[in-house]
């Protein structure tokens, strides 16, 4: 069974478009490796947390910033497809 990414975001903060963009980028990059990306509106204000299956892999509050897409792709690659080349995202 392929892993699933969940992006939990704060809808009150207007972060749906950011979450949708990151979901699109991950699905485009990891077409064969991921079982899907789920967008989950949070009931907690300020939430932007990314999970791989049930394991938290990034939290905006802990990091103090949003993930750059390059960083997020590298993080997901390292967890689901360590041998995958990311082209310009590896530089």
C-alpha cells in the first residue's frame, strides 16, 4: 500500500491555496510513489502540519515558517523514495 500525505491547514488563515499548491507539487513529483495527498481543514487556528500516513513530518509552529516546496519534496523523497532523483530540487 502506497503512503498518503495529509496536509492539515487552517482555513481561517486562508492557507487552502498554499496546501493545494503543495499537494499538486507532491502528486506531480511522486506520481508512482504516493497513494494520494489529502487536504484536511483544521479546527485549530494557525495549523499547518504535514503527515506521512499518521507520522508528523513537518509542523509550521515548530519550524517557525512554512516549508519551501524544494525542502518538502526532499523530505518526502527521503521518506518514500530515497533513490529518486529530483532534478533541480536536488541542487
